[in-house]
């Protein structure tokens, strides 16, 4: 049965906004046990895109974006649409018009496990969009789907209200109940990497800083 759920719990906007400054690579490092990074197949459609917001999820019929348009009317400022398009890439389910509508209403971006079109116009608009592919073909607007249910996108299960973070390298998902812990761990890692970078610039090797020799010694390696 298809469902459209109107009310979802959203984390505080000031908390979500802090994630905009955290690289997805760092989030991947500090949350590996949560498996929070989308597949490399989900890419930004233009360079220097960056976003952080709250997931409003959409499940569409392959090649049809009716439910995506409905979801835009339900979204709140600060939301990011996460669209499960069944990995269908033969039609562009997203484009300039939908992106313009979202930006006008304060949405922070769109993640689509499917195809997008109008990428030059989207870049000019500076509205972050992440997708699996690009296709000039249009989509249907006639089939049902669901809104604000758990969806599959980029190999992850995304639930409404999850924190979505995107940059040049991809998309990461943070569960609201873990957000404070993840944010603290990410900042700690950033500080540690800054310190390590200074040591590297002074000539130290990463191998020595991290004591990789101890791991190396555990293996039966013959040095000649």
C-alpha cells in the first residue's frame, strides 16, 4: 500500500547546519560502524556543491516523478528530498523546474537514486542535486508512490528526519539520535588531522606518525 505521511520529526536546524562544515569523508571515517555513506554512484551534478538538511523521503514508480512533485509541496525550509527512484536511469526524473521550485521554498538539495537532466541550468541555479545518472529523456507523472517512509537510496536505508550531508565527494546520512556524538567525533578528527598535517609538512611520515610499523611487523614479509 502506498502511504503519504505528513508529519515527521525533524532535528533542530542549528544542529543540522553544523554538519555543512563537516566533509563527508570525515563523516564516513567516524561513523563507519553505522554504514552511513552512499554509493559512489550517487554524484553531485556540478562541482563545489555542498548541503546539509533534513530528509524528506520519496518512493517513486520507475520513470515517474508525480510523487516527487507532491513531496515538494509538503517540504519545509531546510529539508532535502531523498528520492528512491529504483535506480531507474533511462529518464530524467529531476530537472531545472523542480530545482527552482525547491530553492524558492527554502529546500537545501535533492538526492536521487535515478537520473537528472538540465544540469547546466541546475548549476547556474546553485541548487545541490546528487544523482546516479544524467538523461535528457522526460518522465511520466501518473503513477502512485509513497512519501515519508523508509527508502533505499545509494545503497542506504534513509528514513524521514535523517540528517543528509553532501559535498563534492558524495552523500552521507547521520541518524538524529547519533548526531551530537558524530559531530563531536568529526570535530575531534578534523583537529587531529590538522595537527598531523603540520607534522607531515615538517617532514614526518604518515607511516611513523601512526606507528604502522607495528602492523607491518605482524606479517610474514621478507625484506630483500
